[in-house]
C-alpha cells in the first residue's frame, strides 16, 4: 500500500495515517567497524503528505521499537498508534514515541 492520508477502519476504530515507514535500514559499518564517537544510527525511509524522505534513528531506539518495513504511524481516538504490516493496531511504545518526537 502506498501513502494515503485517507482514514482506515481497523477493528472498528478509525486510523488516520500520518507516516508510512517503507523500509528500515539498520546501521552497516562494513569492515571499518562501529565508530568510536557519536551515536550509531540507522535510517527509516518514510512517506507522508510532504513526500518521501530518509529519517535517522539511533540504533538503540530502533532495536527497542517495533518500527519495521511497511509500518504506519497515525492517530486513533487522539492517540498516536502503530499499524504493523499484519494490520495490528497498538499504541506507540516509549522508544517509538521518542523517535516520533525527534523526527
């Protein structure tokens, strides 16, 4: 499914899409290894009403989240929710909320 901001009915609730996470790129350092200074980051390629963009995400936040390929973030009843590829709807966890605030 490509990005659309049209509301979706999921389990009797209305989900208002805000951001479609197309795919997640985990950090890759090749033969150089992990850098000694600075945050280790991956990236999320996402699409919203403004278009497609790449958004950095710290490795520890990525691994503590459920953000994955073909995941959506949106609103249901005034609460930020995550809609996974299996169409399971759940509130953002702490790591996902942290990332959302910094994106």
